[in-house]
C-alpha cells in the first residue's frame, strides 16, 4: 500500500467525495459486504435522486418526516457498512505480522492510520448526519450532510456541506434561486428525523411539492442554549455562506453587530478551508484564537462536530507555553500593558543587570589587584549589548567586554603584559567564569517580569515612558502569584528581546501494541490520543491561517504577539468596533496592519441579528445609540413579545433579588441563564449559582457568549470601568429574556 495520497477527481471536489472510502478503491471491492436492501434501493438511482426522494404535494408533516426517515436510514446503513469495512482494514493492518523490514512496517502503519482516521471521521459526524435537501429544477434531488457519502456504485448519496454542489443550500434566495425549487432542512435527534421545514423558492412549483413548516432559521434561533456553541451548518444564511467560502489567502474581514453569527462563520470557515485544501491547512495548521478561556470552552466542540480535529484553539491568555492566564488587570493597567508605550520599557528591562548580579569584579594578575566597579560593569554591559542586543545570545560578548575593561586597567600598570596571554589566562580562570555566570545569567521572560514587581527596578527601566504612579500600579500587578491575560504578550515580547529559544513540547511518542504488533510511526497515537495541541505548542509560528474572534479588543501588544504566529499566514479577522474595550482604536489599527502581512483583502459585513429577540436588541440599541456615535445596528429577525425588565435595588437586597430572578428564569426557559456582573460583586453572587444551567461571568468574559436568559448587575459600574462598548456587549447576550438590575446605593 502506498502512503501517497492520489489526486481527488473533479467529480469528488464538486460533489463532496466520500472521505470514508479511500481513493483508488473500486466499488467492486466493497460489494461482498453490502446488504441487499441497500442494493435494491439504489438500483435505479441517478444523481442523488433515490427511490425515497419524491413525495405527494398533499402530504402531511408526518408523511414527509417518514419519507426523509427512509433516506436517513439508507445513509446510516451505508455508513455502518463503510465503518465495518474500515474496522476490518484496521484489524488487517495490525495482523500484518510478517512486516519486518522498515519500509513494510511504515506502509503497515499508514494503512492502520488511514483506516482509523476513517473510523473517527464517521463517528464524529454520526449525530445529525443528514440535515438538508435540495429539490432542483427538473426533479433532481440532492441531500446535504456533514460529510460526503457514496453508494456502492460510487455515485453521490450524500453531499458534504462544504462542497461546491452544496452551496445553493445556503446561497439560494427567491431572487436568485440557483436552480433550487425547494430547500428543506431536516432536524434529527440521533438517527431519528424529528421534523422538516421547507422554503419554497420557485412559486411555479407550488402545488407540485409539499411545503412544510415555517423555515429552518427561526426554528434554530428558538432552540435552547446548552452552554456550548452548536454548529449550524443547516441554517447558514447567504451572507454568512459568502464569508465562509472566501479565499483562504490574504486577509478576510468579517464585521457585523451583535448576534450576526460572526463566530459561527469563523468556525465554519476553518472547516471549509480544511476541506478545500487539506494538504496545506492540515500540514501547516489553522489557529483559532479567542478572547478568553471561557469563550474557548464555549466553542471547542464546534469544529470536532464538523469532523475537523486538527485546528489549534488558544485563548489570548494561552499563547505563551506553560501559561494559562485568566486574570484581568485593572482597566488602567491593562491599557498601559497593551499599548506600544510598554515596549521600550520591556527593552530596557531585558538589558538591565539582574537585581542580584554582583557589582564588583576583583582580579589578581601578576601580583597586582585590579577592580571593576559598578560603573565599569555598566559600561561593559553596554558594549556587549551593542554587539548583540539579545542578552541570552550575548554571553560571549559579555565575557569579551569584561576582559577589555580589565585590560584597560592592567595595561598602564603592567606595560609588558601581552593582551593575548592575558586574555587566555584570565578568561579561563574559574573565578572569572563564575563571576560571568552570576553577572550575565541566562534569563527567562518570567524572571524579568518578576524583577519588575520591584517598583525601583521597573522605574529604572521606565525612564520617562511611565509616571511614578503608573510604575507603582504596574509593579503591583506583577506581585500577583499568577500572570494576567495582559501579561502574556509582554512575556512573548521578552522572549524575542532576550533571545530565548523555547523548547517545543513534543508529542508523546507512545508505541501502541496490539496482538504483539508494535507500530513504527505511531501516527495514530500522536494524532488521536495525544491531540493536536501537543504537536503545535503556543510558540508555533508556521500557521497557514489564523482566525481571530473579537478582534476589536486586541491591544497593539497582542497584535504583535499574533503577528509572530502568522508570518506567512492567511487571516480571518472577526469583530465589531462598537463592542471594543480598547480605548485607542487608531493605535490598534496600526499594529494590526503591521501584524497582517498582506495587501489582499476580502470584506464581508453581516447585517442580521439572529441571536437576540427584537425586544432585547431594541433595548440595547437604544441604550448604546446615545453613547457611541458610530454603531452598526443589525436588524433582529424575531420577536418574543417579552420586554426587558428593569429593577432598582439597594446593595444589601441585591442577593435575594438576583436569586429570585434566576429561579423565575430557570422556570421560563429550557436552556441556560447567565449572570453578568462587575468583578467586585462575584464573591457575593457566587452563592446564587446553585444550578448547572446558571453561570456567573465578568463583563469581559461575556464577549462572544450567549444565554437564553441574562441578568445584568450594575451596568453603570461596568460602563465606568470598561467603557460603553463592553456594556453594550453585556446587554446583547440574551436570546430570550433580559433583566437589568441597577444598584441605588
């Protein structure tokens, strides 16, 4: 068996080939494992039109569900056969005991790896596999699903949602039907079809095709939230689909107000890019970066549910290996650390002598005692850094600078001394090398920031770049026991300034042994057991594409950190300026242009709010319109009839009122309830979180999240601390119910 991947045919790429069946396998090879009922059902099938596809225009909802159930059963039976085939291939590979030479062992491992990958692909897509159907002009039918499946004769049975042939499912409208007469969304639980919902795009087809339901989108919007983002491949709308399918190279900017589906588009875009050019994006990698660890937990199952496990997901607090920062600095300190004003301070910090470094060097040479005092050592440090400005790479230059300083003192006293002899003698002495190690140690970014916790040390580096008060405020945050999210780009900047060569985290090289056969390459273990993060650590800088969500909040220092990860990458940048927490957008814009090394851009603007009810969003829109001059206000497409409720409450009565409101909300909605409050209130409000459906977050962590019902506490304090953009975010997290609590004293 060859490890080389043959080219995909034009038909495969257009219609969405079957990733569960290896290229180069003929239909006849699977015939002996096929069941007779599938063979009979497909005997007269053409295109993707099967015996179960057509129906009477007078059919009821239940009759149409039964028709789609027959087709879904057909696909699952085919998938079971394909899975059985892959398992047999996997077992056959492990039983290949006679593979003794390295080449044969490698081929055996590739054989097992590809069989295992097919099994994982099938298993990851099992839930809701078939979700759409297109009735095309001329009576042809296409069913759309999470992956492409072909029948025994290698004809399309199910079209992968990312394939070009599936694009009309998302792009067709009444004005531009793209050959679609009727679009149907199929909603299932497990393998059971629960409901269907149709859009009739061709008025002339009325009376010839049954039309069931009110459309898929509204049903999806009213579904309860579970605390994790769902993939919504069945309800991607035309404007979102265009952004998903944009070219991968260059920079794609996706903007839009709250609830317009920007995050959904970004994640589906990752799956689409992997599908379109897997060799490029799987080999070099896709980075998906979000604002917080809470946000990343919220979205972390979307890509696996779309069959993609290889993208690396990191929050901004995790992009430094070994650090998982979740703490937020006070806004005034966060602004200082995020600004480019901090960079010259970091440069100076990296070049200062360590606080514990010796301040005097004494050497005895030819019976004479020679000293280098603190001034001499400072000048020697400057000369060394003038030759190599990265301290960890300048130790040799530092030793030379010390010898030069000593020689300048020795030469007038001992004119007969020879510089070459002196250099060899003194430079090899144990006391000189011990001094050099103490005076010029190898530094880590963590050590440098720890030293900056001393306001005097930080002030020596800050010079005129920071005021005395600013120095004190920043130094106080470095005294915390953990790093903040704002510290992560400072650590990464210091890594460059110091010349640190990080040790990449390696995948666990575990050898799997089954029936006495040990794998040689262990590709299966590394890919599926160790996981993608272990192969691309936080320092990895060779990504083919970077997807940034909530990009409007990125500070200039965070843009510099991300720019180092994507020197040759394509970019997808998602955000809304009105929701920004960064107070100087001009500085961030300049840093973004420096980080995104491309002139090729694609821009998409999303205009429809799918998240909030009209009552919730109209309330938020009215609130923000009086505070921000340039606000993109999308149109909310649904209404619940339930207005936003406002409450005035004394501080000592806050807890019982929040507890009462939360209990009412739990009874009113099936999904989740969020409490968004200033950080100073969290310790008190933790006592209200007694149900797994309830979560308490700060205003910054609420970005990108959503709940069925939300309680906002002290919005006035949130606005004062974080600005109107963050308060606007807080008001747009609820899909159904919103209560606002104002503290009167």
